[in-house]
């Protein structure tokens, strides 16, 4: 079990976001300073490379990114600082 925890601790976390004029998330900044597009983050999430986020399929059939549900609204992707 400790190995799994250690592996997840090594995944990058998203610390800031960019939004378009409609308020949609368009880019993400990781704790290491990398800036990733929505598509790049989606691929990284699906590959298990980012902590605290997951991908889900919307009613429209598209795949979207969201923060893991942990009961703390302050760390939702929409609430992260802008960069």
C-alpha cells in the first residue's frame, strides 16, 4: 500500500488555471511550472499523471476534466488562482 501512496504523491498537481471569456478552463499550470493546454491535461489525466483530477464523459459525449470530489470546494479547478 505504501508504494501506491508514494507513486500518487509523485504525480503533478494543478495549481492555477486560465479561462476564456465564457469562463471555460483553457489552460492549466502544474506545481512544477509546466503550462498545459486542456487537451494535454486531458491526456495526462487519462494516463494517471496528474493528482487530484479525473476525466468524465458529459451528456454531450465529450470528455471533460474535473477535480476529485473531496468535499472541499476551495480546491475545485474553477476556484484555483488564474495565471
